[in-house]
């Protein structure tokens, strides 16, 4: 009878970097999160042509996150959200474009690790910011007297 193969096990013990990052995450204190800039552009003629043809327009959500400032006990991080609605063949001529930036002011235990602040901003900040961007985009498009654009709950992952 053949001997069963032993499955390879991976260590679940966190590395020192992961442990340090976990400690960093536990000290985070979101002090403020707000809209910094916002602009929108609607070409109504192009927009209505998109739907008059019965075609499904191309809708893109572009997200970008960055650490803006690092202090001794805080860091500021930005999330930029851009929604572009266009025809598939005229992607360079959007019928609708919304561009907004949110800024979060986050305190943590001193001294702030620039590496951990960047890691948090790149990997977890979207969970905090995306609901704000979703709400703003839906609200702005509703106020434009067009069908509201609803961004999926988890568009990044």
C-alpha cells in the first residue's frame, strides 16, 4: 500500500515585519477624512447618444492612493477616484468624467514608520475611502439629472 504523501505546511508565525505592521495597524486613529477636490464634466449630447444607440458605454473607475505627509505621530494619505464614461470606440472623448480626491488624517504611535504608512495606504486605505467616493459619485450623477452611477462595493479587489 503506498505511503500517503505529507502535505507541505507553511509557517503561520508572522515575520518580525508582519508583527510590527500588526502593531502599527492597532495604533491607527483616523482623525478626519474629507473631500479635498472634486471636478466633473458632462457632455450631455455625447451622454444621450451613448444610450440612444442602445450600446453599453465603457465605464472606468480609476483609483490611486498615496501618502501625502508624514509627521512624528501622524500621516496624511490621499485617495484619488476618477470615473470615466465613454463610448468604447471614442474612449478618449468621455461623455462624463468625475475626478475627486479625499484626504485622511491618521494618527499612530510615535515614531511613524514611513514603510508601514505606505503599506497601509497601498493595501488597506481603499476599504476606508471607497464608500465615501461611491456616495459622492452616485450623488453627483443623480444631481446631474442622469441615471446615477453606482460603483461596486469592492471594485479594487
